[in-house]
C-alpha cells in the first residue's frame, strides 16, 4: 500500500504556512480602499460527498479570512444536476457568482454567453503558461479564456494486493490480461472488477478510455465503439463485472472495492484519501491497453458568471485559490492532481507512489473536447452502454444506433 499522507496534518501545516507568508504579495492591490463593504459571493459546486467537506470547508474559510471583503455562500448539487441548474438559472436569473464545473461542461456552457470572459484578467495575471496544456485548453472557447483549471485527474486501475497475490495474478497491462485476471479473481459474492456504467457523464467518463484504447474515437463509434462495448459485455456475461454497474457511480464502485466485494476497480485519485484510511492493502497501475494506451482527462474548472455584479471580486477569489499555499492542501484533501506544472514537484504526488502513477498518466489523458453537441453524443454513448450491459441490444446494434446520433451531434461543431 502506498505511504500514508496525513490529510489533517497536511491541512494544518499548510494553513500555518499561509499565515506565516502574510498577504503583502499579489493581494496588496486589493487593499481596503478598493471595497470597504463585505461582498457575499454565491458559489455552486457538486462536491456533495462527506469525504470532500473537510477540504472544501478549509478552502472557504481560508478565502474568507484572507481575501478582503469576501464572504462565501455555498450551494451544492448532485453531479448530474449542476449543469442543468445553471441552464435553468439563465432563465430564472438565479445564478451564482462563482462555480466549479466539470471541465467537460465547457463544451456547452462556453458557447452560451453564461460565463464571464476572463481573458484580460488572465493576461494581466501572467500565469497561463504555468498550466498543463490539456487543462488550460479546456478553458479556452472561441479564443477567449472562460475559466481557469481547478484541478486535473484521470482514471487508473486499483487492485487489492492480497487478493491478486492469493490468486497468483499479476496486475493486468492489456485487455486480455484484464479479462483473465477479472475472471480468476471472481469468487462467491466478490467480482473481479468494479466500474461505473451509470447513465450519466460519470459513466461515459469511464467508458471512453475503452473506446480510445480500441483505436477509435467518437467519429468511428460504429466500429470501435462496438469493440469496446463487446469487451465490457463479455466481462458481465462471465460474471467478472456486476450487471449492477449500470446503476453505479464512481463512489459506488469504490465502496465495492473498500468492502472487498471487488478485487479491482477503475477509479480516480480522488478516492485515495478514503482508501488510505481503510484497513486494506492496495496499489494502482495504468489502465490496461488494447491497441493503444489511453485514459480520460477529468477535473474541474473555476468559472465566473457573466451575470455577476461582482466579477472583479470573484476573480480575486479565483486568483487567490491558485497560490501554492492554498492550492496544495485543497488538492491533497480531494485526492486530485495539480493542473499547474509548477506544482508537479511540490506536493505529495512528487513522492507518493499512487499519486505519482496518476500524474504519470496525464500526458496520455485525453480531454472530451467535442464542441457544443457533446452532451447529445455523451447521452448516446450512455444509452448504448446501458442497452448492451442490460441485454437490450447487441454491441454492434447499439454502437450503430449511437453512432448515428453521435454523428449528428458532432456536426454542430
């Protein structure tokens, strides 16, 4: 099991370091003569799970204590509901000042005039070149900077070391090895593999690496999508992957792994803090490959709403969150990776084997950059996976049906 990082101790140490550094740097320009009144900024995100609350509470407290004249009013939504709430808010007028959105949401939100243009502020800030290309590009829409990366992450394969050792199984590196390992590790009420195939973007996030590993992309879904769907369908048919995965989100998959009802799971680095607290021996490796290696780029972006009356103050908050003394403990608490290159050797990911593995996969992590029609394409993929894994359609038929809808969606680029 990777060496343990004490989250609470890390947060306490980082907070102490922040106080010692003082605020004479970049926030000096925000002096009390700029805004004497306290502004309450509304903030929306989808981090509803208990394991995220300590880190988020610490971040908000840090902001309120150190960004002059700011109070935060936070509201959370389920992951699948946040984009819809923002869209509804555009009609009702109920929108936040700041939001943390899934980076894939930039496909739709970016072209809707809902997001404030931060281009000039970012240029004056002068730190755009400190970010990895993929996360930063995900904030660019039609030549404008409409957000800044909150974090970066990707998917990898966790495995229970005791279970693999007892079964004489090596960590799989290819699809064939994954199928064989999952079957050999399935026993009684324990499945060889757990993953999310839920009918939301969360499930699509976990499916897309299989499509890319098969050598395809959205524009070849009829063929390569069928290959990926067939592989997963075979895992379910052999009992290596529970058919209930069609209702699991990524937290559900992690719960099966924690309860030792799955010997392996596909998941992200945000699960690491919880796994390190469990009485469980585990390690993590890159996702097994087929024709090529691939994983999916995840993470969130900070955005400011164009409707906000406090865009300058909201930008001060975003800028403050990017200080290393603030960003490092936040990322550690969430089990996420830095989107900033200049933090690659400063945090626990520089020495922690599990975090280092995820960081090493960022160069092959692919963004879901498909334009305004991506939501419809994603829905078609989710429906195809559901149909196949519930025996409602064959992989070939489901892939052809989805491909027709995907092609229509991609035409809207």
